[in-house]
């Protein structure tokens, strides 16, 4: 499962033009990301069908659909 989470983070990061750590920070609701970047990452994640996962808390995401 962790492998899928890493792929999902990488995909959101690539499409958002940021690095995976930035995506992690946004999904963890950390305050060290600009509001503009946060909106962009969340919007891209939503457009790609990503939703918060429930297995390990709000920082893990799952994908709805196949983007490979």
C-alpha cells in the first residue's frame, strides 16, 4: 500500500509542478506552504480523483481510477 501512496504523491506533485514533500505538507495541513500552492495542490488532487485515505489517517491518499 505504501508504494501506491508514494506513486499518488508523485503524480499529484508532477501535475502541480511541486515536489512530493510539498504535497505531503499540504495534505498534512502544515502551515509552511503558501496559500496559493496549497490551493493549487488540493485542486489538482481533486481533479485527479484523489481522496483522503482512511487506513493511516488524513495524510494517506487513494486514487479513484487508473492514471498509469
